C-alpha cells in the first residue's frame, strides 16, 4: 500500500478509536484530535484528559517525552492523565490497554 494511502488509513483508524473510546467512557472527543491550543488531548472526561494511540504492528514504543506531554496537558486542566493504546488495527475495546500514572493506579486499587 502506498505511504499516502497507509497514512489515510491510519488516520481513519485512529479517529474511529478516539470515537469508540470517548463513547465507551461517556465523555467528549476533542475536535481535531487535540490540535487546538486550548483543547489538548484526544478525549476529556470529568476526571481524565487522555490520548489514544493505535498501531498496525505487534509492538508500540512510548517515549517518556510523550507521557510527560500527556501529563502536563492533563494537569493544566486539573485532570488526570490517561493513555489508551491498541495493536494490529484492532478496534475492539476488550483488546485495548490503558496506561495511567502508578499513583493513580494505587488509588484505584484501594478504593
């Protein structure tokens, strides 16, 4: 598949993932996938501001700078950071994963 078509396919898939995640959480999908100055992230709820990532590969690489960016954008709006990711173009929410800061996980564990 030519690179241009592959990029369009990935963008459509990412858009569908963002929509599915937003609907599953009952929250708002950020217009333009968070590209506006005052509306960062892919989705925002009463508690979280988060990003969605999907790949057509068997693995995903996550750099600290990306996690720091997600965290900064969330904390600036008094939200908790959240990263939803999936593999192999699979849009099934049962096969998506969520990354949150460890302290948030501990808080959920003891609730």
